[in-house]
C-alpha cells in the first residue's frame, strides 16, 4: 500500500483498518444507516418507557402523587405511581345503583390485554386458514377464474382497515340489538343478528382475518408456486395416502410461510385500532385511546406492553427459523407441477370463492357509494321509492345547516376534505420516497455483507418497527413529538410513517438483492466503474420492479393509515383523521364518501403502477416472488 | 422383475406432441435407457409409465396388469403401481432425517402377508395374511440393509441439507430401494453429480441392477451413460422413437443420420457424396465422389439393390403417413435432421439442391480413420487433444475437417501433414434424400 518500511503503530494499523472498511460504500452506508435506525427506532421506545414514570399535569398520576415526586430528575417530576397504581390500585365504579370496587389492573389492563391476545390469535388462525386454503386452491388445483380470484383476493388488504368493519356494521346492525339505525339485513329482510355476531371478539377476529388473509395467501402461495413437485410425487410413489403426504411433506414445507404470516399478522392485529373501535371491543389499543385523557402515564404502560409482544414475536421467530431443520424449499427445477383435479368441485368452489371475494372486495365499494346517496344514514327507503336518493352530500356548494349537513359543504366542494386529501398525498409521497430509499439501501448493504453481525443488526433494526403494533409506534412518536413541539406537523407524520414503513422496502429489496449474484457488480468493479454508476446503471435497472414495490408499498399503506397517525395530528391534517372525525360526528355520508375516494384512488394507483412497471403490492408484502 | 409394455402411447397438449404413438417392450430384468436430446419426451415417457403423468391415449401394462388404457378407461394411480422412482434432484424431504426419509415409504406399506425376510428384503406374499404392515423392528432391518448397500450408515440421523450431493444421491437410492420395488425408474439421477462421482455411481448402479434383479428404466441425455449402462437403448427425438436396440447395435447400425450423430463421442464424421451403383458388379458396389474431388468405391457388406431399397423405404413412409392422417396435426413438426459437415470456413450460402437417389452421406466413426504413412488421403493436423490414452485429432482435408482418434502416446504438432485411410467394413452409407442408413460396408479410395 505505502512505501513505509517501518512497522506501523497499533493506532495507525487500526486507523488503516477502519479506512479500508469504510472505503467500500456499502460499509459506510451500513454504518450510517445503523446509527440512524438505532436512533429512530430505539429513541422513541426509550421515550415511551420514560413517559411511564413521568408525572403528567392534570392526569391521575398528578392527583395520585399530589405532585410529590419520589425522586428528582432535573426539573421533571418522576414517579412510580403509574406502575404501582395500574397493577395494585383499586377503582370504584357504579354498576346500576351499587358501587363496586375493582382493581385497576382488571379494568384497564387484563381485560383489554386478554381481548387483544385473543383477537390476534384468532386473526392469525383465521387468515392462515382462509389465505392458505385459497393459496392451495389457486396454485395447486384446476380451479376456474384463478386470475380474477387472485387479484381480487388482496383487495381487503389494499383497502383501509376499517372498511370491512364498517361494512359489517352496515350489514348486520339493527336497532333492536345494537341500537342506532338498522343495517341492510334488518332493513330488507327484517333479520336481526345476535349481539355476539354484531359486536365484540367474533366480528373483530373475522374482519381482521379477512383483512390479513392476503398476507397468508401471498406468502404460502409463493411457496406452493415454487415448491418442488417431486417432493410430493416421491411420497405418492411410495404409496403414501394423500392426507399423510399433506401432513408429513407439504405442511412442513410451508411452515416457514405460516410462521412469517403469524409474525406479520399477530402484531398488526394487536395494534389495530379502527376495527375494535368500530366493532366495540375493548382492546389494548382502544383502551389506550380511552385512557390518554386522564391516565397518560398508564396508557404509555399499555403501549410498552404492546411493544413487548413485538419483541417476543421477533425472538420466537428467530428461534424457530434457525436450527437444523432450516431449509429452503425453493429448489424448483421440475417445472411440472401436478395440478389436482377438483372435478365438479372446481365450479362449486369457484362460485363460492367468487361470491366471498365479491362480498369482501366489491361490496364495500358499492355500499360506500350507496351510503353517499342516502338522504339520512341507514335510510334505505330508496328500495321502495327511488326518488328519495339525493346527491346533496356530494354537490351542496353553499354553507347550509339544514338537511343534516351541519354547515359542511358537499364533498366535491368541501375545501377541508380536499386539503386533507392533499395532506395525505404529501405525507404518503414523502414517506414512500424516504422509506423506499432507506429500505433499498438497507437491502443492498445487508445483501453485500451477508455474514456480518452488524449487517444483521441493521436489518433487525429496520425490521423491528414492523413488529411493533402501529398504535405503540404512534404513541412513541406522539410522546417524542409533543416533547419537541412537533405535534400536528407534517414532519412528525412523515417521520413516524418512514420508520414504520422502512421494513416494507427493506424486505422486498433484501429478498431480491439476495438473488442477485455479486459477480454482476464485481465485474463492474474490475472495470473501475464508480459506485454511484454501478448502482444507477446496473443494480437499480435490474432490480427495478422490486425497488418500485419498495416505494409503492409504503405509499399505499400510508394513504390509508389511521392507527399510526391519529395521535400525531389534528383532524383536518390528513384524510383518514378527517374521516374518523366525520364518523364520530355521525356524518356517515361524508365518511363513506371519503372511504370511497380513498379506496378508488388506491385501486387506481395500484392499477397504473402495476401496468406501467410490473411492480405490485403483493410482491412487496412478503417479498414473495410471483 | 417385471415386463413393461407400451402400446401406441401418446401424450400431447393440443397439437404439441411430447410423445407420439410410442410402442415399447421392456423385458424382464432389463436395464433400458430412454435417451435423447432435452425436450424430446423421454422424461414424459418415464412419468407416464410411473403414473405421474396421464397419457392422452394408448395402453401401458406392467407384467400382466393393465396400468393405463385410454379405451377401457383404466388408470391405476402411481401409489398403486408399486414402482420405485429416483428423481433428478433427489426430492429428499428436507424436514425429515435420512432415517425418516427411508422409513416413510416403508411405513406406508399396507398389504396382506407382508414381512421382512432374513436378508432384509420386503416380501409381500407371506403366510400370515393378517399381517398388513411392517413393524418398527422390521423397518429398521430394511434400512440397515439398504443403507449398507449404498454406504450411508453413518448419516442416518442427519438432515438432507447436511449431506453432500453424492450422499444425498445415495439416500435417494436407498429410499427408492427400501420397499423392494419390482421396477425402478430413474430420471437423470446422475446429472447433478461431478464427473468423477458420476463415473463411480454409474458402476454402482450397474452392480445394483445385477443384485436386485429389478427392471430398470433410466432417463438420460448423456449418450455415454446410456451406452455404458443399458442392456437396451430407446432413442427418442421430437417425441418419436428413433431406434430401440442394444447399445452396440445402435452404435454400429444406426437407423438414420440422427441416431448416428447422437451416439458416439467424438461424433461421427459425415461426408456428402454422389455416385451411381455399378450395374455390372456382383458386389453391387457404388462409385462415389466426395471431399471435393476424391473418388472411391463403396462395397456393401452384403449385396444391396438401391432401387429396391428406395422403393421399400418409400412404401414404409407412405404407410406411416397414412397411419398418421387420422391423428391430430403435430405442431412440433418433424424436420429432416440437419447433419453437420465440419468445415474450416463455413460456406457463405448453401443453395438447396434437388436431391436424387444418387446423393449419399457417408458416415465414418473417428476410430475408422487410420493414420498411416502410405494413406491415400493427405491432410493437415488442425487440432490435437491428447488425453494420455488416446488423441482426438481434427484433420483438415481441403476445406473439410475430419475427426480421428489415434490410440497410444503420440504427439501431433498442429500444422504437420499426415496421411490416412478409411479402414474396415463398418463405414456407413446413408441416403441423403431420406436420411436413412442404406447399409454398412467398405470404402476403397481410388489412388
């Protein structure tokens, strides 16, 4: 290297080593990313942890401690009150005329925790069952209409989370059972569904399962598609009955996909706010929102517990995916995948699936559309009298208080709504650009340093926010944001969105970069082509599709995100909080209209990006290649 | 021990034929290789016999049991055909240990009177008809036997991912052998191994065939493998059976130009020639002109009447066409085989010439080109590839290149002049018109 003949000192030796390490761009980027991700991921977590021991003026902890701190920490008052009170305190509630004393933990912690865990488990189970069976039917049988089915099946995931919850309400609610206006079923056929069907654990689990079933379909379907058919044929030749082949060969092979589905669905379901909110179930996320008024510190403890689940899932995942049985199933040389002949069942099953996917994919759009033309929420009188339909929710251009508009202009003329829509677009574009770029870089650098521990750490750091329930991440950024005076700014929204969505981009980038042979870049290095040129002329063009997926997924998810953002800004800043606001106000026509606009724009975006670039949402979710 | 019979078996997707009206008789205890270039339909044939693929039409019998018959609507599923199948990529279940992989098939046996004899073989028609399955202990004895045959005893508790390619291959063989199948199908089982291991496994497979006494059907695209292993080779091209014969017959008496070209390494030399049969000569010799100016006389090993031969071939072809008229039209058309004439400079353009009965192609195996100081043809060494045992030479004659093999430790300098002759009576003469071999014989070059 140099003509220096004297032995270099240990310091300069170390310095040289650092220099060599950093001379590779991927190492320098990795170092920078690692530091940055550590801050953005860990800092909010620490903040939220600290928030649980802070005294919040005007909160229960302030009253409980009478502003006396257990110990002093700078100028802020710290206390252990929140923890002790949550776990050991009691609370007196009124049940009818009698006053009942119960422990705080029972009311604020154990019940919502139990509900959260139950719906998460049911959601995992349901989505794997539904998505897995669907994946099997689409990939391994001679089912009809596969193309249509597989594209409409992911609609529920593309649409905002609460869509199906609202549809559920609109279908099954009835004045007799749930109060409020009658749903479609009660209106048209006079059928009233029982309470457990309309509200609580059952509908929440079902809706979550349908919403996340596309995950299972994409992940499991990916393995089914690429699975070496010889593995099953070998069992058949050895006279193994079908069920045994399935249990002993097929199921173990799709186990990794099932595990990753659990990994993704469990914490997503746990952190979901809108679905339990609409379907009236007390979970950790709804409880947090209920408590953040007067029990801020204790609410933060709930957020910490949600985060713990994220960690536990991550650890379990790493335990189960390492070890001797760890294998790749995709060796796929044999192109001859045997297709199971369903005979007459192929028509029956196709019809059933088409009807179900219509109900989960198309019906919501139709219902939302109808809702915006009803004179009053739940007023289905147009079924007998078509003239009762109205376009006032769309077209009212002046400020009137009559006809239930409460001074709001029609959707098309409503500046507030379109401002919020523009805000959402702005946030989504920024998040997509930042998260997509960082994620792609993470994928690139990690794939270049496959064996390095630091790379594995950076990868985990980038992925961790995914396992954090959305609400918990939202809480963390809420606490950070309020401390720094960033509340209700686009900056805070973009920051939170970016951190939460980097995993989408990093996963899809990593998966595709791993398949890219290092020789392609090495050939360019030998020719002394600079790094940025290698990226722009070789790597990026080759990985175009998956990189675009990496940008697309944060964008789409951002458009319809509520849980993450609802704590971070006022109601008019972005469209989803706007929607939530109208919903709370009972202006269902407006919220339905906004839902409609959102869904339609997401579908249009998805369609065009898919047509123009070939990238699609499904290739990003699990990185499963089609 | 089993006979396999294929009658008029066809597999097609629309108009695309994977296997076209194949008739094949595989005798008991035979080792038959299905040979052909990739995509010719050999794997499909194998999978149809095993039941993994359903033929479009035809009839397949193993021993005297009809396994498939399109007219009778019989189709016995693969798991009931009691055959063994060795996959190209082994298809070992990655979630099971080696022991579990082998035991899996044994645990599926469910037949009255099954037991394991002292040799560790599964026997199916025992006295005790109430015994349907194998006990754990019996399974262990079978695994002991097969793991000893393929020498995988030390790896029984490992997972497939912890084995090398060769070891995985052995495990796959053990798994296939364990239930003592009467027929063993192998789909390019050695193509994933390195050259040295392949050679080793080849000889082991041969020993295995001898010791098990089962019927082996073996798919390969490697003609060397087919030549060395098989008792009979079934050569397929573009879904059609080209020749079904013993290896040496295929080598020395190929039916057509394709077979002659496909079998043999280094490949046969083709030389285009024109000439007429001597009407007066009792040996029915043919005067030929070839290699831009060389003249010679081809003497058939037994008399042949060219006119009669052509008539006979034309009749066969007409019959074949008549038979195929009723079939669905083949979209992957049978084109005449384009044999390769090696030249130093490729001609700019090849004009299509109207071929007659007087156009021939001479086929000369490299070992029949004899180098000698008084040879009648002079050439120049174009390239020389010595392996130690022999040297493969390309010799330039005018614009043509001929491949020759010289045995022994000799050094040939590129560019030196050599002289040679075509020796022996196994020079092949093909009709250039229809690509079929007319006869073998001797080629005497005029001085």
